[in-house]
């Protein structure tokens, strides 16, 4: 591993949620500065408000670009976009906060594409607020893909216990079934292989693919033959390229076997099929990674937690794990 400390931009997320608080807490850990050079893209006044809640002792310093940052423990460098009022209500849907959350990510993407930073680590945004703010994306993943021009991309959730990638993401279940195709399955398998080979330092990953129906269709007994027509052709195409793939396997069996070490990553067909097991095993230990992008992006695996915002109960454990995954993806240790 290189001794290089990657520059990581933390986007503040929705200012009415817990994002500012978990960032301030996370950046009060000296260990971070031994592995990376973090700074924040957000609103300084909202970060300062978070500091009054948590009293970490951190100071703040505004910068125009990453090259101006000092990256010194005890002082949080911030590109202050100055988009929000100091008295932004906690825990409420807000078009202003939704627009600002988008702008922070947009700024980070431009810096990443210009090679001024090595990775992006995002605090949560609120999808309803962002839509009210005029940005009609289902979530972070789609913003990143659109603004970087990524054609084939996916969402992977990674932890010490389980790695999961999704074929379909932020769509309703009925639409999700239509979007499972031989092509989408194949593309997701390629993303899974590439992401895990990077994570496993070049080793070929063992991939297991979930069925769409109970018991993976039970040879046509359940469903309309989706396993045979939608999933298996994608698997066969990937296997012909030398990938180590098992499936389709009933989802309950797939996750059990992966957790016990038989497989390195699970390919799930839809959002809830994949995220249920991940979050049961520990929402504070898993990290959301967008794969297939020309930039590195990790994120906490939770939402804005409006009910915790401003009352001193938000925890930064998952943000610390997301930062660790970001610097590891950059090749730091």
C-alpha cells in the first residue's frame, strides 16, 4: 500500500438531518488524519451549529478549493457554499435544504472529475426535499451517474460480514421486475466482479446470484419463468467470460451461504431483497459504494434520521466506516 493520504470530500447532505452532526463527530477522530485528508463541502453555519450540540472542540476554516486546505486535526476545512439560513429547522422537509444537498454533491463531482480530490464520502440527503428543490433524481447514485456520464453503474453494500450488489435500485417492485433483464443481470455481474477484484486485491470473486421468485422459481412452479428468461442468460454470458458464478439461488439460501464464507458477493434483484439482510447484520457497519463510476464514492448506509437531528442522539459510527472504505478504495491503509 502507498503512504499517500487521499483527499476525501465529505458532502454535508441535508442540513435539516443528521449529516452535519455525524461529520463533525467523525472529524473529531484523530485517527482519520493518519489515513486521509478530509474536508467538507457544505454550509459553515450549519456545521458550526452541529458543533454547539456535540462540543467536539473542533474549529472551522473556510477554503476556496482543496489546495487551500490544511487538513490539520482539530480544524475542519470547509468549502462553504452558504446556501442555508442559520436557523434552518431540524427534521423538516425543505426545498432549500434539498437544493443545497444537491449542490454539495455537484461541487464534489466537479472536483473529482478535475482530479482535485481522490474520493467523495456523502452524508445522507432527503429525496423528498431534493425533489422539492427542483432536482428530480431518486437518490445519490443517479446524481453521480448522470453528472459523471456513467453508463453502467450500480450500488454495492459492503461490510466485514457481507457484500451485496443490486440489479435494480430506486424503483417500485413492479417496475423492478421489468428492469431485470439478461443485459442488466450481466452488467451487474461485471460491476460485481470488477468491484470485488479491487477490494480483494486482484483475486477472482465468488459470486452468487439470487432468484427473483421464492425458491428461485422452483423450476417454473413460482412466477412466470423469470429465472429462465431473465437471469440465467445473463449468468451464462458472464460465465462464458470466466466469471465464478453460482445461481440463480433462493435469496434466503444465498445470503446465508455468503455470510458463512461460501461466496464473496451476493447479486440481489431489487432494493429490499438486498438491503434487508445487510441492515439486519448491522446498519452501522455497512457502507454504500457506487460502482461503475469514474470517481470513488462511499456513503453512510442510513438516511437523514430527522427524528435524531438536533437532539444529540445521532451517532457517527457509520460515517467513520464509510470514510475508512473510501481511503481503502484509494489504496491507502
